C-alpha cells in the first residue's frame, strides 16, 4: 500500500472518531455540536480540497435533513435530543454531510486497495469478489422487502431498480456496504444513549428496523453519485 494511502486511512479514522465523539459528548448542547461539526467539515474540505466532497456534503445536508423531517412527521421515529427544528435536531444536516463525505472517502481508499491488489479490472478474482458482494446486497434486499410493510417495500424497490441497473459499479457496491454497516452501527450507539427511538422496529430487543442498513446503503449510493458527477467534470477540465 502506498504511503499516501496510509495517510488517507489515518485521517479517515480520525474523522470517524471525531464525528462519533462530537455527537456522543455534545448532543445535549445543539449550538456547541453544530459549531464542532461545522469546524470538522471545514477541516475535511481543507485536507482533501475537492469540489466533489463539497458537492456531497451539500447534497447530503439538503436531502438528509428533509428526509428525516418527513420520517418524523410520518411517525417512524421520534427524537429526544434538545434543540428540535420540525422534529429533528438542528445539527442533523451537518451529521449527514459529515458521514456521507466520510463514507465516500473510505470507499475511495478501499477501492484504491482493490486496484492495487487486482490492477486489471478483468481479473476473474476481482470480478468474483464484487459478484459475491453484490449478491450479499441482493439477498439482504430480498429478505428485507419480504417482511417489511408493503408500501415501504415498494418505495425501496423503486430505488433499488435504478441502483441495480445504473449504479452497480465497484465503488457503488463498496459505498453501499460501508454506509449500510457504519450507518447502522452509528444509529445503534445513538439509540443506546437515548437520542431517539423507532416506533415499529422489526428487531424489538435492539429497537432497529430490518430495513435500516438498506436505507443507509441506498442513501450512500445515491448521494455518492452526485459527487461522481463533480469528479467527472473535474477530470474533464484536467484532461483538456
């Protein structure tokens, strides 16, 4: 692994610890947490200095915040943190911006590792790896929609169809799996600390819906694709 990739991984680990620690320690002080998260976003942009990161942060904040407001309005979950605005804490859009940019960056590093191990995209072992990972996502999706509410299952299916057709490249698969895993673990930590609760969890003992990893994975892929648009634009400018 090249040295600069080690630096990337180290910074990504620090960023992950930073956002978790900030939320855990400052969630009861919304103004302080907003300032801490805002400062962290600035550090991310300074370190990476890519327009794609800024685009992903903005898209995540603009899409994540209203989506959570809608879910709270529909009675899917309720926040118990102070400083609520339309049912959600004021710092939630900043968390979305922070996490989705973090997911993208870790995915870029993981894909660089894959590229280093299998330089040729046509190598059988590389194709087999991503076929297995894609199969894991497909099996989980089918298991989820078979047990959840039919209306919610249709909504997820409407998102999965374009994802399966157009957004099934290696990076899409990696960011889906990383976002699904880390997003769900992060929510589990926050729920244990009493930030919010789901009203109809499938796994009642731990209070989580079975579709939660699917929601995080799809969100990561969809918002990640917005960043890819900026990547393409910047690559075009460089080549010209």
